[in-house]
C-alpha cells in the first residue's frame, strides 16, 4: 500500500528557495514529459553511444531535435558528453550517475508499455469503433422528422 505521508510535499513558492524548487520541478517534469528525452535516456541506458548511433536508434528523431535533447539532458546533469579530437570529430554520450538513477525508474515503465502495448491498441480500437458508431447514430437520428 502506498504511504501518502511518505511522499514529499510540493515546495511552497512563498518560502525561501521554494520558488526555485518549484521551477526546477516544473522544468524537469517538462523535460521528462518529452518523448525524445525519455527515449534518449532509455537508449543510453544500454551503454554509451556516439551521436550517429544515437541518431540511428532514435526512432525517427531528427538530427536537430536530437542535438537539442542532448543539450538539455547534459544541462540537467543526466548525461555526459565526450569529444575526441579526430577527423571527423567523435562525440560520445552516456548516462551520468543521476541519469542511471533515472533510467532505473524509467525502465519498468518501458517494460510495462511493451508488455501491455497490444491491450492498449485493442482498447484504442474499441474506443474508436464506439465513437464512430455513436457519431453515426447521432447523424442518423438528426435526419429523422
């Protein structure tokens, strides 16, 4: 059973450092709500990768979006970036200890999604069919005298 008293209270913006904490929480939730950030963290959870390998595994992310995502993750201390002066430049990324902790939290979520993907798809299809039938009924009823 979840102990609700064990959950930390939200920071009070009227207390010292409260506004800063609220902004930090909001910014991090925004970052983690971004599908590219979560996908990148989970991909790097398998091990460090060069930029182009991350791009190949990026599930359709553009080069520009990957660059922006990596910058935000690095800024927030979740990933590290290593540049090797070769021709062309070699840039490698990996999870920091903070990023590894986050990966441990995200991994069960990804496993749950993978395990329940078929059930979710079935539910979406059933919902869409019900909505289509209801809409057809409304349109059919509105044409009656």
